[in-house]
């Protein structure tokens, strides 16, 4: 069947030669096939690179009419590996990467395949910024429509909160403009309802940021983690400015495990930022400080050195209202056991400020103030995969046994592997009280489950 589908596809593409593609026998196939999730070994029949929304429309109509399954790739990571499926057609959106800033410089229309680093660079040239994650090679559309935690969430909100408009190709191959009801679904539901070919997002005036990394004395990692979080809990209770977001990380450096604090101050008031930097520094012993006046593109560029191109393994997540002494004890104990492979890490994201405000215009389900833990059981060396995954699984399980009232029932779909397996967890874990809205929109816009590989796979729920 795969051979017959490929023959049919190549015949179709002969009539649309501006749409580039690669098959498993093509010279450029291997590089196009690479994704972050190295465990995903599925071989698509071809990878096509549409150049416009019209091309996406053509491809969806072709695939549906010929009963050819297809997946969508919007960026460079895709932790679930759903960008590819065995013998399916892969539609790689990364050539659709336009950026058009509005005349009043309050919004921008961006292509469905834009990477975060390219978006940040283009906006920076205009003296503008918008919330992004920490990794420039991640596709903006996937990141933002599934939630979008990042270093600006307290100031401007999550990625979903930036979306004010969208165009998508529906299950019939028609290009449609999302109304307010569908927009609500896209803000958290991502690609469940169609191929997003354009987003209109909010942008903000910002020329410089005060950002960098504090490397803490990690000889006694257990004590360092507990001390920092105890102090940070007290500092947070006094109130934190919207412009400040910090991210805790424990990484495997060439010199061993190191606890680091990523510092982001998104305001032109640099002196106020430096004052808050001193308060954060006082929470632990700092052995290196790289915080400088910089830009968002430079921030993403500096982070690139910390993130491998691809890894083996799995990641997990929990969300807690507070890093209590109980939670800190469990984490600290786990960090001592963390494998030494450079791909294995532990990250703490914080959702507060603008991102924690009630929002009835989004199906994103976890709006309570919380800390989202990224338990990264990855490995660069496949020999270390089993050890890293076991560590991540054990850490996730241990944290799940802590005080239940402090553990949020919701989770972050982009990181929670158990939820990514169809039918293994209730949808309320992802969407809270918005489950009915998501399912109703799926039934209305994709009753035949044309977009069956979109995350989460809803075939066991609809």
C-alpha cells in the first residue's frame, strides 16, 4: 500500500512542482527526517514542504481523497514524535514562515511553520518582542497553541494568550478564518481541528532584556536546592514584579551536576532589574553570573548550547501549587540520583502573574498559580536511555505521592508522556472544565478524524 500511495503522490506532485518533497531514497531525506525525539523511528512515505496556505489546501484535499494518512510538522522538536507516522505522508510546514507586523505594531501575522528564533529576530529588528519559550528551534505555532510556558509568562501571559486570530485548512481542505469559538479551541487544542497556516499574535515594545544564568555552588546539590527554594518561597510571598521570571535547572555540565537559575527581566528599567537580580543571588551561593543587558534573540542563541539536536528517552511532568518542603525533599533526593548523561535534566517553570489570570477564551486547563516540573529522562547515548527513563519515571511517581492538595489535577500536554498515549488519562487532566468544548469542536470540524495524529489523539474519546 505504501508503494502505491507513493506512486500516487509523485504523480500528483508532478503537476505541482513548486512543492518540494523528499522520499526515503532522496538525498535530503535524512536531514528532513530528523526530529528531537530520536526514539520515533517511523518512516513516512514522503516529506512534503508546502510553500503557502494554498499548497496545504491542495495536499490535504489530495490526501483525504486518496485515503492517505498524514501528519503535520510545525517546528523542530515535537517531543511526542507525532510529526511522523509509519507510511504516512508528512507535511512539513517550516517553509511557511512569513512575518508581517501590523502598522500600529501591536500584532503580527506569522506563518504556520515559523521557528521561535526566527520570529524573535524579526520582531527585534522592529523593537518588539512576544512571549517565546527557551529554545529557538521549537516551532512557535505548536508551542503557543498547546499552552506556551516561557520567560515572559508573568509579564504578558502564556503563548495561548497571545493568539488573536488564525487561518487554518480544515478537514475538507478548505482555507477558513477561525471565529471566536474556534479560536478558543485553538488556544490549547493546537492542531486538533485543522492545519494552522497563519496566526495573528500580540507583540510588545521591548528593545533589551536583562538576562543570563546564575550557576550555583552545587557541591552539596541537596542543600543548594532546598536552600534556594526555601528562600524563593519567602521572597515570592512578598510579591514579585511582572517583568521577572526565573527558571530553575539542574543540568549535567562537564564538571558534574550543576544547579542553574535562568534570569529574565523584560523591562527597560534595568536598574530595577539589577536590584531584583541581587535578591535572587542572595538566595544561594553563586559561582558564576552571566546576566547582562541583551536581546531576546541573543537569549535564545545562548540557550541553544544547552539543548541537543535529538535525544533518546522520555519526559514527565507534575504541577504543584508550591515547592513545599515536602516537594523540595523529594526533588533534592531525586537530583542526587539523576543520571550523568548530558541529555538528562530537571527544570522548574513558574506560572504566575498574567498567565495565571482566569481566561474563558482558552481551553488551556491549568490556570492556577503553580510550578510546572519538567522531569527530563533523556539521553544522548542510547546506552543510557533505560537508566534515564527509569530515573524520570521514579521521580514522577515519588512526586505524585506528595500532599494531594498541593498537586494540581491538571497537567501540561506538551510534556506529559502518559497523557500523550491515547485513552490513558481523562481529558480533564488537559482541559479541565473545557473538555466538552474541545470534543464538540472536534466533532464539528473533524468528525472523520482526518487529523488523527494531532495531540492528543481523540479517537478514544469522541
